[in-house]
C-alpha cells in the first residue's frame, strides 16, 4: 500500500471526519449529548468559561480531540493496509 498516497487521500477526502462518520448514527448523537451535559457541569464547577481552571480543561479537551482525530486517521490507514492484504 502506498501509505503516503492514502494519507493524502484521507486528508483531502475527509475534511470533517466526525461529521462524515457519524451522520445519522443515533448512538453517537446520544453519547455526544451526554458529553455536552457533562462538559457544561464541568465548566460550571470550574468557575465558568473565563476561569483559569476551565482554560486548562479546554486545553486538555482540545488535546484529546487532536489525539482522537489522529487515531481515526491511523485506523483508516490500518484498514486500507488490511484491505490490500486481503485482496492479494
């Protein structure tokens, strides 16, 4: 498999992987809504969106999101490699 090509293909094809992968998935929507409720509770307990503690929490959440996006791409590439192996 041409990993560089597939990596580029992923980047240009999936501009919003979360939207593309989850469209119409009710379980994802339910879990996302739970996430939003918990995030709001955490925001409040940290002293609101302008607090230093909440700023740190946001940075942590952002970093986790970046990790998950990278994981999505790596899983996609692993699936592409597996597909190529199966077609041989």
